[in-house]
C-alpha cells in the first residue's frame, strides 16, 4: 500500500491566545509547534498499515520552511518520505486543496490519502473533501475506526450515539479523528533515522484568496471571577451546598 | 435567497442555522433529507434544490461535511462555523472557538455553516421540504454500531462531568473521581495528557479534539485550563475547578474554586455528599 498523510504545522498555544501587533497571526515567539492530534493519529494509522502489509508512507505539508520540523516528527513515527510545499503566505482552504491535489497528481498513485478531520487552527473542515473531488476519489470523514483489507476500506465514522460504517473501494480519501489509535512516542533511534529520510521541498505560488482573512480577534473572556469555596478538604461542605443550589446533588 | 439544510425540523443546531439564514435578508427555504446517509448524494440534492441561492447548514459534523461536499461540487468557497455575518464580511471560529477570525468571502454565493450556539434557535412555522435523492454509486452508510455504555450516562449527555487532568497522577488515581461521579450520576471526563498517557480511553477526553460537553456542572480536577481543553467545556453552565496552583489558568474560566490537593479534596466531597444524602 502507498499511503499519503497531509499534516499542517500549528503553534502549541497553552493557556492564552496572544496575537501579533498587526492581529494577523498568533504570537509564536515563545511557543513550540506541532500538528493536530487528528493528523498525528493519521500518521500512526498509516505507519501501522504499512508495518503490517508493506508499502510506503509519505507525509505532505504546505507551510513555511520551518514546517520541515513537523515532517521530521512524522518520519520519527515511521513515515518514509516527505513532500514540502513551501510558502510563507496564508492559503485559503480551496487553494490549499488545489495545491495538494496538484502535488498528488505528480506522484505515482496512492492507495489511501489521509487527512485530519479539521485542522487545529483554521478548522475549515474541507481540505480532504475538496482534494477527493479534484482527484475523483471517494471520501469518508471523521473516522474513529479503519480496517484496510483486499483493496477495500471499512470506515467507522463517529456520530452522536455510535458509529456509522462505510465500505469503500481503494483508492480513497479519508479524514480521521483523534482516538483512532494511541500514537507511539518516537524512540531516540527513530528520531535519528528521521533526519536522513528523503524530503522533497519545492516553492509554490499562492493564488488569490476567496476566503480572505482580515484579522484575528481573541474572544472576550467570560470575565469570570471564581468564587473561592475554600482551601483543602475543609471546603467540602461549601462544595456540596453549591451542588445543591445548582440542583445536581 | 437562502436554502437551509436542517438535520431535522426540531434539531437545535439546525434551528440556529435558520437564524443565521434569516439574518442574511431575503427569502429562506428549509430542506431536510430522508434515507440512508450518503454525503456526496445528499450534497448534490442540496445543491440542486438551492438553484443559485446561498446555502446554510448547522455547524455539526454532518452539516460541515455536507457544506464542504457542496462547495467542492460547485467549486465555491465555504466558511465553516460562522458566528456573525454582514454582507461578505464574516466572523468565524478558529481553534475550536478560542480564537475568532474576521474574513471576507469573495464569491457571489455564500456557503456557510453556523457556529454552534452563536445564534438563538429560530422557530420555523413553515414547511420543511423533504428531499428524497436517488442513490447511485455514491459512498453511503452501510451499517451502524453503538457502544455498550453498560448503563452509564454518556459524556455528551451527562448533567454533571467529573473530569481529571495530569494532577490525578495515574490511571488508579481516577478511582476517587469515579466514586464521586457515581454519587452524582455523572460521567467521568479527562484532559489530553491523561489519554496520551493511556490512563483513560480517548472517548473520555474533553476538548477541541475530544468531546464537547455542556453539563450543568463541570468539575475540573488537576486540569490547568489550556485553550484546547476549555474549547470542550466552555458550554458548561457552571465550572468548579480544583487545583493545587492558585495561579492556574483554569480559575479564569471557573465559577467556583477550591485550592489544594485533589487527592484530599475529592474524597472529602464524596464523604460530605454521602453524609448529606444519608440524612
Ligand atoms: C506560511 C503560512 C502561514 C499560515 N498561517 C496561518 C495562520 O496564522 N492561521 C491559520 O489558521 N492558518 C494558517 N495557515 C494555513 C492555511 O490558511 C490553511 O492551510 C488553509 O486555510 C487550509 O484550511 P484549513 O486549515 O481550514 O483546513 P481544514 O479543511 O480544516 O483541514 C483538514 C485537513 O487538511 C489537511 N491540511 C490543511 N491544511 C494543510 C496544509 N497547509 N498542508 C497540508 N495539509 C493540510 C490536514 O490534514 C488537515 O487536518 C498558514 C499557511 C501558511 C503556508
Ligand atoms: C491542536 C491541539 C489540540 C488539543 N486538544 C486537546 C483536547 O481536546 N483536550 C485537552 O484536554 N487537551 C488538548 N490539547 C492539549 C492541551 O494543550 C494541554 O496540553 C492539556 O489540556 C493539558 O492537560 P492537563 O491540564 O491535564 O495538564 P497540565 O497542563 O500539566 O496541568 C496539570 C494541572 O494539575 C494541577 N495539579 C497537579 N497536581 C495536583 C494535585 N495533586 N491536586 C490538584 N491539582 C494538581 C497543576 O497545578 C496543573 O494546573 C490539545 C493541544 C493541541 C496543540
């Protein structure tokens, strides 16, 4: 099986969102970077499928030069090779999907193309679906379960109260959610091996945005002033009183 | 004119989508779809019913999926989780709602989903037309599996959630949270640190990439209050935080605070509840 996983570099924001002075981005001076937990599960799943049945896992990202770090992280989990579409501008979901579809057409065909259900930051809920249409492939989203066998994929999609099951022929596009598996912690030798795996980087030109970001806004907090019920176990009677006031005890 | 897709006529998020649609000005028509779920086929039916109109849907998994299919079929931009709109300028959610983006949509037609709970639900006196698309070779649902909850209340539906973070310390540490939860008919939740460590299954995770909950009371034990966790519990009517660090960010989101070691505080609350309930 040849599997492609698409990932996106995002900051690890912690307890508070802080913006740059021009309100165009999150201030990342003191932040680390990662990919969405959904995408991390996508990489883990692809690596497990190839470990079991042979093949190749390729990771693709569209992002700034620094996003090579996220491709190396995915290689440490077990991806074999990387494709880095380099651009320091912000792309809208339609343009992102078009660039990813172009890059896929330039490769030998993949059996399975994996996305996160939604990116961690912009959360457009659409890049995987658009790529599927561009390539004329079936697509199933929001997977919490995936079994690949004999050229077909059994897909379990999370819905309220359970899971809907789909059965699709490969090649196909899927988007996945965290919980699909528990990703491994890469070992030190795996991290070292990742450094020398092949990574193909090329510059891409951004087209005009149809969904154009104007500025970012940190939503007004609820301005809550928590009522302190006490310190330590002595607070228990007050806690129970509050529970009774709220009608839950 | 605007076409609204509703998951059903009384679905809460779909009625919020109606409010968004009504705010666009012009006539509004509402449709729902009958039959087995088949995303590309359903989206094609919505596209056909819309003619050249704007299309709006709920910001649910299914609503966002269908709008994305429709957008791909029409090759038009789609703005997901819109919380405000004025002409072609809109506000939409990023980072699970902990950051907002103001954006301009460059398109004659608007394809939008409504951010959950950003709009009051509309009451719709008129008919909701039922579309019955013919199923061709589109991908469709072939089966449904439901988890065995063993009689326990689900995280999404629970009136009270007792949630634990890194401060709980271990898988075994959750026993005291389970005990409190049982007394309150509550579900047990957790942070991502906990699921990543393998202490609890991911189905217990609350947050941006876990379950979004809206209980009457959310009890956060040993959870620091990272934005991605708050994204999952900000819908709670009341939040009680128990944390050893009085500077913890979680207190900025809490209605009630108890400062100290959760390993002492949680059992004390359980004992007090037993006492009160017993008498
Ligand atoms: C230099 C640069 C700076 C950027 N700055 C920001 C920023 O400040 N804030 C912000 O929100 N976005 C930023 N972006 C990202 C860009 O706006 C998004 O990639 C684009 O909008 C895709 O839409 P989405 O994230 O809503 O995708 P969704 O449809 O939510 O994503 C679904 C899935 O598609 C895949 N995917 C999405 N984007 C990419 C990608 N770029 N490469 C590979 N796979 C991808 C992932 O698997 C993801 O899980 C930046 C991009 C670049 C190149
Ligand atoms: C894209 C993305 C998506 C994410 N999605 C999610 C998500 O869905 N859900 C989620 O939860 N996280 C998510 N995260 C992770 C998130 O950023 C935080 O890392 C995580 O929520 C922190 O978990 P925590 O509060 O348990 O741990 P910590 O931040 O380590 O906090 C532990 C807290 O416990 C307190 N404590 C310690 N000991 C005790 C004690 N004995 N008694 C009382 N208090 C004590 C400490 O004071 C501290 O405040 C995501 C991150 C990213 C980047």
